[in-house]
């Protein structure tokens, strides 16, 4: 199936999944990093891909061909913020699902969307230390998420943790089906401290997601 769709692409490369995803942390994956982001989070580690004019326009056909050449069955779309290019992204996702790829999307939680069948989403809920907490009150993708999707909270301090807990409780009351993960900023909150908080609060279904690629000093290819 040919496509006329175009995406602004920053890079494609093979690496390991460093964070929570459907294919599991540590699994090898082809990353498709799209350019442009509508947020400016304090903890962003891909600021080089934030600008809307970064990267290069590529056809969906050429991106699919590159993914084929990499030869990995796991694919993660990330950014930037990939869902800024929602229509073309959904077209690419549908193509990849039809080709039996195992596909995840990392998105920042500020854009409302309908999940594509066969795709797993990891959706950040921005907390106060990110500087973008107010954006989480504007739209609500949360109740559309399914049990193979994740809501991830990046936590830098106690107020972040308390906000994350209150948010999980609120979403549970409303019937949210997504799974939850917390990702501590290790310079501020150790993984051991995070485990102690979760254990004390008996939040045994929450996964701690460490940035594995940083722990093993794995750099993204230039």
C-alpha cells in the first residue's frame, strides 16, 4: 500500500527501549523521532527535537522503508511530540500494524486523541515540577486509554508524588483502564525512596520506570 502522507522527521535509529513500553524496557527497537513539540518541560532530554522546523519532511513510504531496513519488529514513535502530526501519524501507525510490527507511541498528554487499534501508548501526565502541569487540565485523553496503555508520571519531589497519587485515585474513580508508571528524577529522588513511598502507600500496581538508557550511558546515535 502506497501513501502520500508526509511527516516532519528528526531521526530514525535502532536502540533499546529505555523506559516503560509494551515491548518491555531493554528490548531492541527502531525509534522514529518526530520533530516539533508544543510543550517546554523542565525535564525534557530531547530539546534538540522541540522546534517545529527541526528535522526534515519525509514521506510515510520512505519512513516505512527505513523501518524495514532496520529489521527490528519493535517500533516506538517519539519526539518532540508525535501527535502534533496526528493525521499522518495515524496513517503511519495503521501501516505498521498491518505489517505486524509491535508499535508504541510516546506522547506528552496535552493532545486529545483516539488510540489506534493494535498500538500501545505511553502518555505522560505532567506534574508541577515540569512547568506544564496546567496543560493537563485542558484536554482529557486519559479515559480513552486501554489496559495496554500507560500513564507515566515523572517525579522530582514530594509535591509531584502527591499530585501523581491524587491523579491516579481520581482516574481510578472514573474508570480509567490504563496502567501506571512513575519515573523518578534520580538526581532528586532515588529509586529506593520511590519504592519506599509506593510500598508505604500500598500502591503495588504502580511500576517504577527508570531511564535504562541513561543508567548504562547509552547515547542516541547522531
